[in-house]
C-alpha cells in the first residue's frame, strides 16, 4: 500500500485567499506529481518534479506554483484563489512508471 | 483527436458478469500501460501495470495490450458489487514518466 498523504482533504475558501495544499510521501520516491481532476474529465498534469530543487509545469496551464525542498514533500500553492480553481487536486509519486496517488484535496472557492 | 480515448459509460452489470473495459490511443510511443480504479471521493489506485503487447492476469483481473491496434482492455471476471468504481486507463512512453489518462469508465455492479 502506498504511503502518500494529502491535506486538507476538503477546503472551502473565499476568493482572493492564499492556499497551500500539502503532499507528503514516505516511500523515498524521487518523482512527484500534481494532477487536477474535474468531474467526467481526464486527469491533467499541472506540475511535476524529478527530484529535490527540480520542478516543471505540466501539460495543463495552472496559476498554482510548487516547490520541492525535501524529497518527501511537494506542496502546491495558489497565491490568490478564484472560483475557476475549484477542482480536485491529486498528488502522486513514483520511482518507475507506475504512479501512486494520495486521496486528493477537494478545493472549492466561493 | 485525443491521445487516449475511453468510453465513459456508465456501465451497469449484474453481479457475476464478465466486464470488459477498453481504451484506444494514438501515440505510437506509448510503451507502459496501466489501469487504475477510483472509488468515489478517493484517489486512483493502481490495479494493473503492463509493458508492451500481451496479457497479464492478476486474480479476477486481466489486462490486455494490442500495440498493433493501439488498443488496451481490462477484463473483470465474476464481478462483485465492490468492483463498482471508475476505471481509468493510463499510459506513458519511453523515459517520460508522465502519464496520459483516459476519462474513466464508471462501472456499477448490481447485487
């Protein structure tokens, strides 16, 4: 069983607030990812990291930013949340090809 | 044309039925193929991971890859109500570890 944790699981906030979604894994995986998932739609990659101090933007443009200061930690930050950011955010990690996902953070911006 | 096409369903079957879930893809570079299961309000859980063409079996689940047709399948035998979930196909190519996902198929197994 994969050990990857996301907090908060659910977050409802007002427009303009700064939020950080936390993601931690205890498996020592070097690769970590953030995906965005909307109902009935594909998972879209928004950020990824292949190691400490390495971050890249994914295929879907996002106003969020990420950091990778420690191997186990890959937080995602929105400086000023908007209703268009309402979505489910899924964090994942891997060593080889298969990804292991966290439970997700469901964000609602009012 | 999307790189990965997956029939979103929904698919409803009686308990004990054989279920067939399918994806087609257009990118010839895809070499690694995965199936994930996602329960409502949960993250995707890896079910099957295959490389190249052929079959792979794990309990009631069989993953099949036909690279010549760019077509992958997941078969579930003796389906159970606990199999009710959304099934996502995913694939990647070469040294690129980024996955491309299908939209997912919502499966309901009725007792």
